[in-house]
């Protein structure tokens, strides 16, 4: 069996995956279905609903033609003999593959015909929009309202994946997928953060990525709930744009900024350092005036020749760990966040240089001790 045939198969499979779920390189190069067929689809900015109706039909057709395209390409490149050998050795699989390759385009043509009848009235996007029609309104009236708001420059658009986009206009929340658009009017909507997933970029990196699964429900009858998955860094922008309060479940913990991430990592790191015992009476933290000071800077790290070594700090405990972590982060290079943990800072009061190894948790001792 020809090794070229296997290479062709792998390449065709990878190209198919990239068409369905385009990576950044394909998007940049314009090798996506919307880019290739832009003359047919028209302008998304001007007519977003019409654009996505056409795009969904085109996506469905191209997806269904991929298996048949594999067979046609194989015959065109004269791999007929190889396919015949495979067909004989595994008859059932190839019968199913041949049948599927022919049936899928026929089914997609029928589905597209159903969608486009009566001026797209049976299209899944039109069906979703129709649920927001009052009295005898036509779904196109609502679609026109959405398109009008979509054209404004103050909309929030979040690309959550290469094929999914979340758009929040003044009154609408749209989840745009390859085959449909989920729609909800903000006045009827409730948004609940159900889950937060954390992904570490690397074991040594401070920054990690968090994604939030937000369930969007509508009080209107017949409107199915849907989930939008956004980066935690985009949460504030989304919360500011929508008119409804986003409820966060009690069991969901996430960081809304890199600073929040660093404060937690800072507090976890200093737990490994020796504690500092004191029987001094401690007042409120001078940073936040909310809690007692619970950290003390004292030199514990070793000196390195030719380096900016840490110095002894003689200040009494005056800061809580949260405020000291925020001070530490504010003195770092904001473009080098992966180096924050290994960097140095100066004491807010005496300006003595210290690193994270020099930050100790305070252990309050009684007078007897």
C-alpha cells in the first residue's frame, strides 16, 4: 500500500479539521470559510442576521462534502488502486464510508432547502428570534432591531473560540456558532456563573488562565438556556456591558485580574517561609485599615556576589499579606509578569530591599511565652 496515500490521508484530515475549527494561522491567512466566500456572504457588520444565516448554510454544505471530497481527491490523485485494496480488505467500513459520503450531502441539501423556504423562516436563527416576537410581529422586525444595535460601535464582542463569538449589544446577548445564533433579550435574562476552570500555562509561570461557564436563561417561554464560556479576564467587561447582575455561585472562585492571581500566589508562597514570633501589640494594617498586620519582612535569603542583595528591615509588622502583595506587584515590571515571584521590592517604610523569601507570617505570642 502506497505511503503517499497515507500522507495524503493525514494532510486531508488536518485540512478538514482546520476548516471546521480554524487555528490562528488559518484565520490570519484568510483560509476560513467566511473569508473564502466573503463575496457570497456579504457584510456581517451591515446585516449580521442575514450574514450568519447564509454562513450557516454554507458551513453545513461544506462540512457534509468533506467525506465525498476525500474520495474524489483520492481518485483524482490516482489512488484508485489503493482504495480498491482497502475496500476489499475491510468491506463493511468502506461500504459505510461510501454510503455516508453520498448521503450526507443529500441530507444537507434537503436541510438547507428547508431552512431557506419562505425567506429563511424555518432557519434555526429565525426560529430563535421568533420567540421574542410580540403579538403579530414578524421575526424580521426583531432581526432588524438586532442588526441595528449590532452596527453600533459600543458593543462588546468576545471571541471565545475560533468558531464561537459572544456579542452583547445594548439590549441583546448573542452567542454566535457555526450553525446558529442563540439569542436572549437582556430584560428577560438571568446570568449565573456556574463553574470556573483553571489552566496553568506552565508550572513555573505565575499567570494561569481561568474560563468561566456562564448559564444564560430567559424568562420568556420556549427560549432554551445556553452556556457562554469566557475568559475570567473578560468577565468585568461583560458585567459592565449587560444590564443584568451576573450572579456568582458560592462555590465558584475565580480571579478577575492578574493582580488577584498574584496576591493568592504570594500568600501561598510565603507560607513556606519561617514564621516571625512577636508579643508586640499590633494595630490595624496601615494599608487597608481593615485587618491586623500578619507579615514581617526580615532577611532570610542568601547573598549573591555582584547582585542587588536584600537588606535587613527593622520595621515592626505593619502590613497584612494582601496589601504587601499588592505593593510588591506595583513595583514590578508589568510586562514581565512571569518574573514577579523571583523579583525584589523595597519595604514601603524603610526602603530595605526584600524578596519573597524574606516575608514571614506573624505568630503572635502571649506575654508568658
